[in-house]
């Protein structure tokens, strides 16, 4: 049985960049729905209820065919949102420095160029989905986007940073302006968490 994880900060904590009402509805309603749907999907399949989100996503092809799609959508939805919420922090509380920052500068030349590339992926994702900074096991960085609730795990890539570009992530405050949402999201990136994800998954 999967449960809703508490936000690591208050609903109001990311203002004015991500507004309180969006945070509340996104976390307590949208994410809760993915959790409820995932639990409902696994209800008649007790043998898979002990699997972690990562296992359900990585090994979805081993599941009975009739639950593969709902698991892909809902385990993906829970996993992605957990990473997304954990991946933000009140503006100015974390800093762009360390091993990951060095790798970003080495790969993309500058912070501005990195952000422009990630933004292009976020704006280029047609319809709903996510833009990601990912790494392989050797620490090589890549920017990708995925549709719906697909994750980089199935591509053997490690999620470092992700931005939700489903309209529910920004419509209340930014309406159709996905670019403005992206620029504001970038102000509340939790660089400490991103660094931790990068360092702990790379085989030196
Ligand atoms: Mn979302």
C-alpha cells in the first residue's frame, strides 16, 4: 500500500514562484489520485504489493499484461511527483555548487546555457510530460523529455532534476505560459538534492 509522502516544506514555501494553491492541489489531489489508482490497480495482485515504485517501473514488462499500462501510468506518476516535490526548495536555500555543478558547467559551458537547454526540452514536450536532467552510471549528463508519466528508469538513466510540464503544474498561476512557469521553477530548484542524486548513483 502506497501512502502520500508529506511535502518537505509548507505549501506556501515556494511563493511567489510556485503558488500555494497549485502546491496544495498538485500534491494533495493530483499525487493522491496517482497513489489511489496505483493501490487500486495492485489490489487484486498481492504478489506485487511489496514491490517498490522503482521495481514496478523497471520490471513492468514482467507484470500481468492487464496491469502493465495502469502501473506504468500510476507508479510513474507517484515516482515522478515524489522526485519533483523533493527536488524543489524555498528560493535561496540551496546553492549551485559541487560535483554536479562542475559536471553541468563542463557539459553545457555555463549555467545559463544549461538552463536554456532544459527549458527547450520543457517547452518542446508536446502535451503532458516532463523535462529531465539525467545521468548515466558514468556521470555523463543528458537532457531529455518524456511524455505522460514515463520515467528515465526504463532507459537505464538516473534522474537528477525534473520539471513537471503537465498543465496542472502551472495553469492556475501561469495559464498557458509554460515558459514563465519554467523560469520561476528554476528559482526553486533544490540543488542539494540534485547533487545527492548525482553523487550517490555514479560508479567512480
Ligand atoms: Mn504533476
